[in-house]
């Protein structure tokens, strides 16, 4: 099986690493050569850490590395499963999938890693919509075991079964869900982020204090450090999407504090500054 991952950002490169580690020939596509370079460097660093921790040997590291091909040429994106991990923009996702649907087999599965956009809406715009499905990984993809497998209105049983099986072969835990605003995890997680930011906006506590409190209660990461890891632009886009799709309830209104950070380009770890400085 050949897997093609679209988008060489943090999530896309992580998914590509997972696919290659699982024994699949992997293509990682991005329009920017710089993004591909960063992805190759990060994957190499991640694999070397596994060698250093004696979780894999040098030969295995080399084999995994050799399974990944980096490209800017969309014509090379021929695969059995195409996993999209680009920006949370319906038009961009539709355009890319539509281009690839023409060049790939009618049996190629198109999986979107969207955090919140409607899979049902996306598949309406793609040839053979029954092969479009959600495959939502969590950051960092090489470490997080959960993957939401999201069934759109037209997703076929065969497509769903194939992706659930693929998730398991990747060593991940699939959770099957219907297409709904925020799916499961992001729907449940909205209050974790939004209430924390409301407290910070009211100066009830600082982001650092709120993170420390949540970690002390058992969370591995506080809401602010987690948003910085995910990317404030991505997290904010998810909040806006869920808010709109749910009919704009006050409890889900996106944070002005987060909007200000996004507008200023303070997006978290990937820009060196978010709620924290890196």
C-alpha cells in the first residue's frame, strides 16, 4: 500500500512518519520546498531520538527514512490512500482533492485530517464521494494513539472499514464517529480552551498559573501550552467552525484574546511565540 500525505507541516510530517514507521511506502507533498526541508529534518530528528532510546536500531531508522519520498510535484501523488493535512479551509481542501481525484484510481481513498470541517460537505464536491472519510489524528501524531474515523453522509462501509483497519496497522486506536461539529474530541475540548482564556481575559489567573493548575489535577498539558503546541491559528479556526456550526451559542464564542494573538502572528511553537515564548 502507498500512502500520500498532503501538507508537510507539523501534523502532516507526523502522519508521514507514522505511515513509514508502519511499513508503508509514503509520499509527503507540499507546495513549499522549505516546508519539505523542515519536515525531513524533523522526521530525521524524531527517528534518531528513537535510536538513542534504543526503541529502534540504525538499520530500522534507515529503512523508515527510505520509505518516505518528498515532493512538490502533485503528479507524483499517486496512492492507495491520500491523507490531507493542510490548512482548515474548505476551498483549499476541495481543490486539492479534486485535482488528485482526476489522476488517481477510482478506488483511492481520500481521508481528511480536518479538525472540525464537515466531511459530508467536503465529499459533495469530490468525484466518488463514497471514498471520502475523516481521519483525524492528534498532535503529535507519532505519539498520540487516538484517531477519529469520521463517516460522512456518503462514506461507504468499505471505505470506513479500510480506514479503521489502516489506523490499527499504524498502531493507533480508531474511534468511529458520525460527521458532527467538532466530531468528538474537539467538541468536548472547546470548554477546556475557552473557559481558560476567559479566566485569563478577566485576569483571574495568568496562562502559566492556569496551566499549572490543570496539570496539577492530572492533565498532561495545560490549555495554553497545548494551544501553543497545536498552533493558535488552527485552534482558533476550530473554535470558529464549531461556533458557527452550532448556531453561535454564547458558551462557544471564540476568544478575543486568541484572535489577537492570531492577528499578530503569535501562533505558538511554530512561530516562536504564542502564549509563551520559545
